[in-house]
C-alpha cells in the first residue's frame, strides 16, 4: 500500500503524533542525520556539468591559441572527468540495494582505476610505459565487464555454478594478458602467445559458462558433455599455440563443435515459449546440430567433399542464426519477472515512480520523501491474503 501526502508547505490531515511533530518534520529530522543518496547524485551531476563547461571553454581556447598542448590536456581531463562522473552517477543507484551492491562497487572501482590511468596518459606521467598502460586499460575493461555481469547474477539459482566459473575465468584471462603486456623480461615466450592463450581461455570458458546455465535447477545432464568438450579443447589449443602448430586437427574441430552445439541447445531450451511455438525451438536446435555435423564431416573427409560440406554447414548455420534470433525475441516477449525469495520482514526499501513528478527513486518502508519534488509518500508492504476455503 502506498499513500501520498503533500510537501512540507501543505498541512497533513493525519500526520501528527502525540508530540505535536508532523510527518514532514519527522522525515526531515531523520534525514538530517546523514546525507541521502540523492545528495551524492546531485554532487556527481554538478561535477559532470562543470567538467563539460570547462572542456568547452578550454577547447575553444585551444583552437584560438593553437599550439598550446596544455590546453588540450585540460580539455582531455575535463572530458575524462565528465565521463567518469556519468558512470559513477549511474552506478551509484546500485549501491542502494543489497542485491546489486557488489556489482555496483565493482563498477565504481573500475571507473576510478580507468580514470586515474587516463589522467596519467593525458599528462604523460608514464613516460616510456604509455603503450602498456593503454593496453592494460583496454584489457581490464574487457575482462571486468563480464565479471560484473557474473557478479550481478551470482544469487540466482540458475547461475549458482556459472557465476563462480565466469568470475574465475575472467580473473585468469586478465592475468594471462597482463603477463603478455608487462612480462617482457620472460624473453623465451613471446607476448603474442600469452595473448592467444588468454583469448583461447576466454572462448572456451564462455562455452563452459553457456553449458552451465541452469545447472542445479534442471535435470539436463547432457550439458556436462559440452562442459567436458570445452574443458578438453582449451589445453589442446594451448599446446598448439605454444608449439606454433597452425594445422587444425579433425578431433579438435569435433570437440569444439560438440561444446558449441550443447551450449546452444542448453540456452535455447530455456526460452519460454507457447505450445504452438515449440516447432521453432526444435527446428533451431536441429539446424544447430546439423551445422556441427557438417563441420565435423568436412574436417574428417578433407580434402574430399570439403567444399560441398562446408557450403551445407554454412547454410545450416544461417538457418540456426535466424532461428536463434527469433527465439530470443519470443523469449523477451514472454519473459516473466524474476521473483526474489524474501519475506515481508526482510523488506527495507522499495523502488517506485513518484506520481507527481514521475521521478524514479528508492524509499524506505514506512515514510519517505521524493528527492525531486518533496512529495511525502507512505509505503506499507504486506503478504497477499490467502483465500479462505468455502464452508461446506
């Protein structure tokens, strides 16, 4: 139940207690003890606006007084500050809820690290290490974004296995590419090998993660065939990279296609569909299996009939791709909200849209105030009443 009242300037008909303090007064007193999340967001928004204004001023001055590198560095600093503040402004809302606190903290940490590194590059604090620092920024961003995604779903039952595996794989990929970036002292092993091994780990760990979707919540034990195939493909790929073997074996193609087909099938069968739409699911899954089978036959029988089998595999792959997109669209249409197992006693806050100014915000259970227009809102949460059975 949600009840609204006017702002502080309008008297409340039922907002006073025995002490004579109105509801608005009690809210103001409770919020005066500490800064609200909206205060920090407004401060970040001011930082964005000031940074953009300074960037415009110094950019115009840099064009007028051409040749002044310092002005352009100031413009770059203002632009980086504005971008970082925008990301922090978006991530700050995730800190308001316990379920998204960890991924929100990861986003903020990543933003701060990237911002400091960008400032170092703009003002040339790294001298001869600018290229490794730039590559580090790119690799950290590419590995942190999936890690943040895995951290955001770690509490879901269908992701209780894939999330830890994804976090571990993201960390290992980052370590490998960092060794390739900064490990010039190794000498014997070229940096390209570390990058290639990291890319290989990213590909095959992604296959493992896709195969693990829903593990523990269903009885699809055939998913472990795909997990085993992807896990076996990685050491084979690593050995070929280190030994610089450029010829692909038929066995390697077979196990990779098996992992890909199992992972694709595992995701597709989880799409919510109506009974009349099930034919699209089985047609897409069948096309994916046919694609893998033709690819395997082409690798086994090459060079005989390799071209014809490759054409058939390509045709089946196009059908598989179109069917996959159609299933994803239907799954989005029929998507159901994810219910979090929580009791009424555990609910501490609620996210809603203000009925007066349409601003979205988070309010505590009980009484709160819209951060934009000051509308006082009373919130109460209760369990759904069970219907009593009809008397006999």
